[in-house]
């Protein structure tokens, strides 16, 4: 074998089903196919792509898993719109596999949560403010149930993002918040007194949103997140330790269920 030939690697063409999936996905992302529109039957797709039925089925399966395609009652294929929770769980796993650290999560949360609460002070509707207050009432009623309070805290932050009425912020912050649940639960389980600080911060932030006081809302959100970091450190954990994938997997599995 010549020296020149050794410089090149074997070309691996993607499987046909992947090409089918990518072609359909391009049409959806471009807007030429919109959510709710019919995609046609498997037989029609076989004819259009010029491949066998098993290839089309495998490509469709990939798109169904991603939430881009759905089947109606008659089994006809329609274009779907992936829910942000479905997208978030995949991104959350990716973050863990890249061994992101608690420090990285905390720094990202500081940016995203403060941006969300600032927008919420300008855009929150009376309805979502009432939802935020109802969430805090449930948190107070949860008493010493650390796991329940951690879940309610995550829901409360999601409502803040909803109040911001910015879908980019809502999508961007969800993967990191799924990682926050196990740490918040562990902190409150070890230090139950932290629940009262969490609840106070939530009430102060919602009050500032109701009064449209952005700086006060941002100040209390910052304090709230600093408390979270301090609690993590009090557990004896290192800020630069990679996220525990076992803890993550249990959270994502619960969210998907």
C-alpha cells in the first residue's frame, strides 16, 4: 500500500433510513411542512423515496421518538411539534455525559433565571402570578417532604419562565433545571431549615413581580440561587465535581414517565 493511500480513511455512507429521516426533518424545520399537516402513508413515502418499507419505517421511528411525527387514530402520519420537556430530557442527558459540573450549572442558572425573572416582572399576567402563589402554598403544605419541595421548586421556576413569555428562555433553562432537582432534594433532606428560606425567597420574588419591580426580583433570585450553591457546599460536595449521572437518570426517567 502506498504512503498516499494510508492518509485517507474509509468513507462510510449514512444508512438509508437516516437519509429518509433527515429529508423529512429538513422539510419540517424549513416550515414547508407544519405541525398538524399530513405526511402521507408509509406506502406513499416508500414510493416517493424509492426505498423499501423497512427503511421508511425505521426513518419514521426516529422522527416519532424526536416528537417530529405523530400517528393519528387512523395510523396516518402527521407532523408533530416536540414538547420542550421532551427536548430538555435529551439535552439533560447530554450535559451529564459531557460531565458538566455543579459550578457550570450554577453559573448558567444565574444567567438564565435572572433573565427570566426580569422579563417576568414586565410580562407576567394575573393568571400566572396566581399560579406562582398557588405553587408556594403547596410548598408550604409539603412541610418536611424534601423531595416534594424540590419538585415544586422546579415547577415554580418553570412558571417564572412561563411568566417571562419568551420561548427561547423557556427552552434554554429547562435542561439545567432538571439537573437541579436531585441537589435541591439532597440539600433540604439534610438541612430541613432551608425550606423556609426557599419559601421566603419565592414569596419575595412573586411580590416583586406583582409590583413590577425588576431590580428587587433579580436581587431575590440571586440570593435564592446563592443559597442553593451554599447548600450544595454544606453537603461537602465539590463545586467542580461532575454531575452524578445515576442521580440524573432517575430524574429524567421520572420526568419522561
